[in-house]
């Protein structure tokens, strides 16, 4: 490698080297008067008013010193050598990004205070057009935002689909499949914590007559009304489900059979006061408590509650057994 004279190297990389380039804008500003002492052609191409006096007028078209100007901080650091702000590297250079409204472009700017031979302090500023990178960055961010929104929408759709899979389409109550699944979980929790768990099996009395006399649309509205009221009359911790047709089931958490019977009787009395377009109806309810020692699954308790429901129907309806 051939060594070159240092003065020759300095001439090669002097400010004149950058005069015709469009990649860098270069300016030198007198910090005593804020006059522009030098500007390469790239800088002149984006100046607001070359006939003005001060740098903020010439370069940026401002009426007063630029609020973002780093010269005061660079000067302060130049004189007292104190710790500079984060954007100043090595306590000597200011490196930052700025959008130039005159050129309508983004620039990465590097500035430094130096002393000329005549003792004048000047601000030497190099600015690189990074508009293309900023645009690419903006598009990348936009793509990430769109992707994040799409992911969120997909997650919400999946959540909705899962909810729909667990819900009865007519009443929006839990369906039989979810009821069976959650019953297994709740019995396991109840057994571990030794808290009682009771079941109610409920059926609308003489529902076929409602459908036959008033039509299936009215029958559906009666089912919806009952579903809404069951949610209203039960606790948030209870699980209310439509098992199919006019049959409903309720899991009463932390409730023994005695209290479950009282709750069922209260429900029965409230329901017989309901009406849809002056059509009244009643329900029969079977009650049973899950036996942690005897029952092998929730179905054992469900079968007993179902038999109790059958007994309520057989003994005259509109009653709890």
C-alpha cells in the first residue's frame, strides 16, 4: 500500500469534494453571526432563501433561530467539556435526524463545532438524505401494523368461533357439549376443595302444546325468554345450559342439595309468573347433588337429576323433586 502525504489527503477530502454530490449537503455556519459561510450545491438546492442573512432564514425559512438547533449545546460542550445529551456522540458530534420541510425530505445530520485559524467558531454540518430509508421503514412499520391487526382479527375470530362452538344458537346459553366439559372440570375442583356441587335438570311443561297452538316461532321466543331469565336469576358462578329442545341444566357451584332445592323452588315460582304475549308456562325441576365418593362421573349425578325431573313431571308438573 502506497503512503500519501497528509496534506494531500486533506485536500482530497476537503469540502470542495462534496460540492457536486447529491448525497450529502454540507454547510458551514459562523456561530458568532449565524451567517452561512459555505454551502455545497446539494445544500443550495434545498435552501429556502439564499438572499437572506441568518442560517435559519437561508436554510429553513424560519423567522427565528430553529428550536431544534444543536449549536448551543455543542458550544456549551465545547467550552466546559461536560457530559453532553444522548444525541451527542463522544461529547463532540451531534448526530440526529430531521425532516426538512423545504426539501420535503428526511436527513440524517452530523454536526461539529470547530475553530478556524482566525479563532472564529463555526458549525460544520453534513446531512445525508435518508428519505428512501425512512419510506422503507414507514412501509415496514405499516406492514407490521397491518399484520398485527390481522393477527388480532384472526385471534378474535378464533375466539368467536370457539364461543360459537360452545354456545346454543337459539338462546346463547352454553350447549350440551360445553356443559359436559365444564362439569368435569368443576367436579374435579369441587372434589379437591371439598365443596358441594349440585345439578338442576329443568323442562318446560307441555311445551308441545305451545308449539302446536301458537307455532314454533312463539315456542322459540318462550325458550329465549326462559334462557334470559335463568341467567338473570342465577349467580355468575353457576353454569346454565340448554341441553336441547325445551330442556335446560344448571350447575350450582358450592351448593349442597338442600340449598339447591330451595334455589330450584325459587326459580320455579319466578318462572310461573313469566309470560310471552300473555302466554304463561311452568317448569318441572329435578335436583341432585354430586356424590364425590360414589359418582364415577358427572353423568351419574345427571342421571339422578334426570330421574328426579321425571318424577316431578309424573307427579303433576310445575314442581321440584
